[in-house]
């Protein structure tokens, strides 16, 4: 209490505290979207992108020509797949019927029902006997169905594979293989002869480890569904052998892509690493252009205010040179004087940041926290979905950042003052 009276007994300290409260409010406004966006962008996909390469397959035929020669096109694309599997450094490859997992938009949404509640899942297709799960390295959690057999014995649009979080949300356990789940999706109704919402019970083949849905589609989680039917121009995803660098692999096989990965009707037009695709997905969809502009303005404003506080603290500490000289003349050691400066700075910052966060709390309860990535999907829940946890985490980060800035701005002049001779510190006095 005595130390508080000494601190706030100085007029300069009061103004400094008010400035810190303002900076706390500005930093909260700036750091909140930065922290949440950075967290979402660095969420693991659930598989290793470093060893995955995507081969973009194109056709030399027109759209109608591809359908007219469908069987020949499929056979040639199968030969491209075989050529890719035989390339040096390739461990396995498979034809991907969707965008890379966690990137892009998938074909169809499913509603899975748990009593009266439903969870919306994004359809991700796999074909019978392909090597999708092995290529991505997605682990099966169902002992009787190992990863290598996940795509065996599946029925078109009738067999589904759940992720861990989806199974836990629906059933409270991952031991659900062989059970059925009520689903609703938009598909072709053979009785009506038209597309409509269809409700059916679908058998669960297995449960696999979690993989992340798209960054910008928090309301969805991934649902793996057996898929069939004619395919052409389907990209091929290859898993490289352990120790093979994906970018170097692409550079070394550019010539092979132009001359060997070509048939009469099809060719590979591009090779890209899944890391590159994922990074571009982040840049494109992480936040909107308007959100990025607001983010830049807020960060610029907060940084300028932080520098202002830094400069104010430097001058504030230097002005107390005479006080340090007097205390040392009465027997105080250099370290005791130095730590008194530091403790006062810590106490002043703590009180100011608490006050600033309390003021922002009033603003947040009416205007909300950063919510670009908030979703309503119960199978995909993160710390920033909860208001209390969200507010506490960002407040702690704001406090630590400001505390570091204040302590550095105080310690530099305080240490110089304490190292100077008493006569020098007292000469103006």
C-alpha cells in the first residue's frame, strides 16, 4: 500500500498509468485477431504435407470428347498413375477425387444426427481399394480394420468412415464400427427422378484419427464417404519415400513430367507440393481483405502507442536520477535501487493492464471478440470459441507483451543511473 501511494503520488506516474490503460485497449484490439488467426493458421492438418506431391492431370480432348472416349481416357489416366508409382522416390500414389484434405471446398454436405441434434460434415470421397488413407498417413482407430484395408469392401455412397472427434461427438466413443448413423444429404432421388434431400441410415466402417477441416469452414468437419462412378482429369497424390525432399523431387522430375507423363489423350500439366497448396489456401481464405486491412491498421496503431510508452518510460526513469542518488547517499545499494525501479514498473503495469482489460471487457461483452473463425460445429471446438477462455488468453498475452516493453524501457536507464557515481547523480540536486 505504501509503495502504491509513492507511485501514484507522482503526477508523472498517473499520466503514465493512463497511457498504459489506453495502450492496453489498443493492443487488445490489435492482438486479438492476430493471435486467433495465427493459431488457426498453424493448426496441424492431421497429416504430414512434407512428403506429399499433387500431380495435376489434364486432357487434350474437349469436354464432350472426354465423355465420348471415357473408357480410353480412364485407361490412360490409369497408366499415368502407374508411371507415377514407378518414379524414383515415390512410395505410393492414388487418384484423389477431392481437393487435398483441409484445403478447398468439397462436393457435398452431410447432416449426421445424434438424437434431435445434428452435426454438419463435409463430404470427402475415397474410391474402393485406393490408397488414400495410406498416402496421407491417416491412422485407423478401429483394430479390426487396419489403415491398409479402410477402403476395401465399401459400398458406393453407403459406407462412411468417421473421424475421432465426430465419433466422440455422436456416440461418446470411438468403438462404433458396424453401427449405423442417421444421415441427411442432397442427392438424386430415384423415386422422384430428381435431386432432393435424402435421409438414410449409413453403416460406419471404421474410425480414423482426426484431420482438420478447411480453415475457413469451421462449421464443418470431415466425413469420409465411399465414392464411385466415372472419373477423368482426377489429380494424383503421391507419397514420397522417407528422406525425399518434395520440392527437390519436383525440380528433378520436371523433364520427366514434360516427356514421360504424357499419353495420347492425357498429360500431367503441373506438380505441386501439398505444403505449397496449404500455404496458398491460408493466404487466400484465412481472413478477408477487409479484415486484413483492419488488422494492419490496428497493429500499426498499437505499435506506435507502444513506442510512445517506451519513450515516456525512458524519460520518466531518467528524471529520477536525483532520487536514486539520494537513496544511495543514505546507504542503499545499487541493486536495491535498481530493483525498486523494476518493481515499481511491474506494479504500475499490472494495475494499468488490469484496468485496461476491464474496460475492454465491457466493450467485448457488447461487441464481441474476434469471431472470423468461430463456428457452431460441436466436433470442432477450440479455446477461442469460449468467451471466458478467449478473453483470459488474449489478456495474458497483452499483459506479457506490455510488461516486457515496460521492463526493458525501465531497466536500460535505471541500470545506467545505478552504475553512475553518487556525485554525478546528485550534481543537479
